[in-house]
């Protein structure tokens, strides 16, 4: 069956440009009614421009879709409540949440002011919490929800000068890992997108040739989100890498622990290679079970 989002309502933050815009457009193309949220600010989170969100709404409508603009601030508890309320007031429900809004304030750790640390966490991590917190009662009541949180390679691996951004993006993976458990019995699927695309954010931290920019179009990222936002997706807790026309998965794994009764530091040193080996590693679902054990328990 073709992926369809007919009768579904989506809220996409950071949807005025780049990956967020492509996601909003693709969701609408598949039938979703979309709230296009964007402050329209600069890359470092300053200023506002309401025309940014409105222009995407016009694009969606010109293509035959349905959308409304929202210029609320994801760092605001009240504004994010109003985003969810706007969905309910406009279309009577909210089915899909894509937390994608983001900014950059890159500096090496020793030069990073507290304000820049807190602001980046507020947009990425606090924004994700604010949205989930307000949408969660709706999802629970209707026994349905699809959530995609945008993470980054920086959250997995780090990147010079991005301690604030990396910490926030890693935090979103932690948020997903809790929400996937709490949402399981309510048919709420929560996954992460790890996008690779040519946007003003990625171009700002490295040069790209025109050919590379075309190959890394944000439009090539969006299909992964559209699928994860659909009824067809019944998988939760995944981190999906998407970019340049390729798709894959990243995961947290646990290896077989090494039994060292009454170990000393010398014992740890002697077994370090075995302790750090990922041979026979398994993907974990929670602190209590592996992904395989969780899936098996659902079949019982």
C-alpha cells in the first residue's frame, strides 16, 4: 500500500527552511494537513521574520495541500502549548509531531559563553520536551501519535566547536528512548532523524560544491520522515540516518560484559581489549532488555 497521510494533522517546527521545509512539503504531498512553524530568525537564533513560515504555507497550498503558519518560539512553554492548541482548534486533532527547529552558536568549549550554551540547549532539547509534553495528552487520548525528533552526527560523535549543539542532540536521543517506552501502549511511535543535507546550518560549518549541494538536497531526507509519520510505521526507538539518497540506522549497543570478581584497576587494564570489544554486541531497548527480547515479548 502506498504511504498515505490523509486525514492526519502534522506539526513541524523549524519548517521554514532546509530540512524542515522539505519535511513539511512532503507530509503535505502525502495528504497531511500541516502546521508550519518557524520564527524566521537568523542561524544563531536572533530576530524574527513571519514571512518565512508563510511562504512555505503558500508553496504547500499552490501544490494543492493544506497548511497554516505558526511563528511561535519552541523555547517557550506557552508558545508550544499554543502550537498544539492551534492544531486542535483548526483541524480537531494532532497526529504527527516533527521537532526540527534548531540554531547554531559554535565556539570551542573554552570560549563558549554560558548564554550560548543555554540558548542552543533551549532550542533543541527544551524545545523537544515542550512539544512532546503538550502533545502527549492528545496522543494518549486518541491512542495514536507519530513523533520524529531531529538529532545529529554531532550528538553521536561530537564535532569541534559544537559542545552545546552535540549535547542537545544527544539529549534528544535520550528523550526518544524514554518516550518510546512511555508511548508503547498508546500506539505512539517515537523515532529520531539524523539528517545529512545541504542547508544553511551545514553549509555554515563547511564548504560544498554546487554538485555536492544538489546531491545533498533536503528533499532527499524527507521521505524517511514521511514514512515514520505514517500509520505504516509501527517501529519505535530508531535513529534513522537519511541523506544524499541513502538511508540507514544508528544504534546504541551493549557487548557481553567481562566477569572480573573483586577486580582491581590492573585487572581492568589486562582485560581492556575484551571489555571494549563489540563482538556479539546487541542493540538495547531499555535498561532491562535488548531490542530482540522486547520484540519477542510483544509476540507472546
